[in-house]
């Protein structure tokens, strides 16, 4: 640059400085604007594209120490009882094997702690209609269990298997914490926040599909929230479209942090929609954080807990009967009804499997009016039914075991009637909020759950009814005579029950069937 005089040079220098300052300011503003506006693939806490992954994280993934997920094998032996043709009891043992995934997340003293699903780490104590295992009949009891880390499902060399022990399990979360004395590679990534997961975020799942081999699957979050209340489960999930299989259960689900560019643990894969294509649900890690730290299960509040049999629940049943003149409700796979009895008693009637084609009841129980300090009294009499009608027995005609069995049956009828009555009352109310709608949904689940848990009682009742109901040639009472329905104002439609007839004592030795519960599909 040149100039003819000092003033000209000064002007040139001034213009040049202004231009340079403007360029610097524009560049600075551009950088600030770029920093303020996130990249298209990183709009929030977690990335929508793996391009956000840092070079350090990519390089670490190529190292051997990046492997922190392991194939688990859970082997259980069940003892099954059956009868030979001569009536002798036969004991048969059957083996069940399950493969899944667990991942190490922390060293504690000499132990390594791992996370997986409860249904990967635990077998049901007894098989039933809700806990179905391939090749194991219903009613079999678990007698032994062995949980180990193996190479894969084909690993038949047991000497290098790594023994695992359960530390704590939470069936509602479907999460279990295991430990081993072996030194395992621990997950290097931090625990993230599942509440910050959004739709379209990318995720990575590291596990053992079908137990066949180690695999890394990728996918996208398709729904940031999904409440899972199937069976015993009660937790919040999010849904991903990664292609996962049985054996992936217990796998870590990782998202890419927009802040660090590194992976973060946001959940544990635990189940899939059976009729969906690549719709897999993940337990949000926010609910698991305390369990991972304290190694103690925290009680969960559940509306579907069995109803408390107090004076309020009896009043609800009575009010429902007063409103509808009788209260029908499900009892297992069958139908029951509660009606008013003489002197303020309640009469519970249980119909057979063919109801309403056949209206012959299996039994009627008289639930007496309780004393002032108790919500429910004991029963005084019971009628067992057959095609010939109903035959009555006084409580004193039953031996101790018979009274216990009938008492359990009556408690279950009370509980189911109370649950159904509470649900009916909630349905009649205006559902004006999401919370009210959720409460109604959970009450409906309570009714369904309790109805599915009556297999044992119905089995026992069938055996009692065969022996104690009216036999061919005997003439029993009709339901209208024993448990008359009432009209408004308490007027009976038919005569009140006649005096009791004496019957034989119930014999001992009635076997209990299997309790109904629930279990996962993976």
C-alpha cells in the first residue's frame, strides 16, 4: 500500500482497520450463531444421528475393552407330580434353559456388578397358566437353579463358565442386579437420563440375540413413553425400532450425548410387542438408578394391589347391591353374584363354566353380618351344587381343613367383589383427567388380575362339589329358595332359605392346584 501524503495514509489505514474489524465481528457473530444453533442431528440432549459420536468414542469402540455385555445361561430343574394308572404318585424332573444378556456396570470390592432383566435372572417358583415354560407342564415346582456367564448358547464346556449370584431383583421393573467374583470389563460410559430421550434419537443395543452370538444393533426411538403394566410389570418404557430377539433381554441401550459426543446408558431392553414389527420396549434407566446405587429394592405404589377387606369395602359391595339389586363379577373363568341375605348377611353365588347356558350354581356361601369391630364375619352355612340342585351344610359339619378351604374361597369372593365394585363406581364417575383415566385403567387391570388367579380355588371347589353336592336320585334346593334376588325396597322375589340340612364332614387331603400369576415372554 502507498500514498502521497500523511493524511492520505492515515485515511487508508483507518478504512483498512474498519474493514478488518467488520470482518472479525462478522466471523465472531457467525461462530456464535453456529454455537447457539445445534446441528440438525443434535436438537436436544441426545443425537438423532451417529455423526454426533466423538472420534474418541469411535476409537474406544474398536478396543477389546469395549466389550462389557455377556451372554447368560439360566438353567432350572422342575419337579412335576402326576399319577400312574394304579393311583401311585410319580415324580418327574424336567430341565429348562434360558439365554439372555447381562452387562457389567460397576466394581464393588472384589465383585463385579451386572444388570439384566428379572425374567432373565429368575425362574417362576411354580409353573401355571401365567408362568408358562416350554416343555414344563403347569403345576411343576422349581427345585434347583444355576445362573452363569457362557460364551454363547453353543458353549458346552462348563469349566470356564462364570458363576453369577442374584443381589436384588425387582419384578415390577423387570430388573435384576447380579454379582460375580470374576473381574469383568465394566461399561465405561456414564448413566444417562431416560427422561431426556426424544423421538428420532438414535440408540445402540449390545447383546446376544437368541444367545447365538455377540451383536450390536442400532435403531431409533419411535415413542418416548410407554407404560408397561403387563402381568407383574409396572414401569415406564420407551419404544425403539431396533431389530432385537429373545436373548437380547437385559441388553444395555445407549444413546449419544449431544454435550460430550459419548454414549450414555439410557435403558435396559426387556420385551417386544408380539404382534409388532421391530417394536421393542426399553426400561427407562431413571427408574433403575437408585437400585443400581443402593442395591436395595424400593417398594412401589400399585393400585392393582389386592383390595383391603375393611368396612368400607363391605359397604361398597352393599351399596352396589342396593343400586343394582345384585352384583355380578368375574371369579376366575367363571361368574359369581352377590345378593342380599336374611338379617343383613351377604350371599355369594358361584355359577359353573356353562353359565348362562346352565344356571345351576356350584355353590352358595352365606356371609354373616359382622360385629361392630370387624368388617367381615365368618360364614355360617354353605350350599354345594350339582344338576340335582343345592345341598346345605352347616359350618360345624365341616372339619378344620374343610373350614379352611371354604374360608379361603369366601375371602377370595369378597376380594373380587370388592375390586369389581370399586371399578364399577369409578366407571360411573366423570373421567375428566389423565390421572383419573389411568386410575380407571389400573382398576380394570386389578379385576383382570384377580380373576386370573383363582385356578387353585376352582380346582378345589370342583372336587368338593363332586363329593358334597346332591348325588343322582337326591333332590336339592333351587337357587331361588336359597339365595332369592331382591326387588327395590328389599322385597324378596322368592322365599327365604329353609332350615339347614345336616351333611357329612368334608374329608381331608384335597390337593391344592397351581396358583396363577404372570411371567414374561422373553
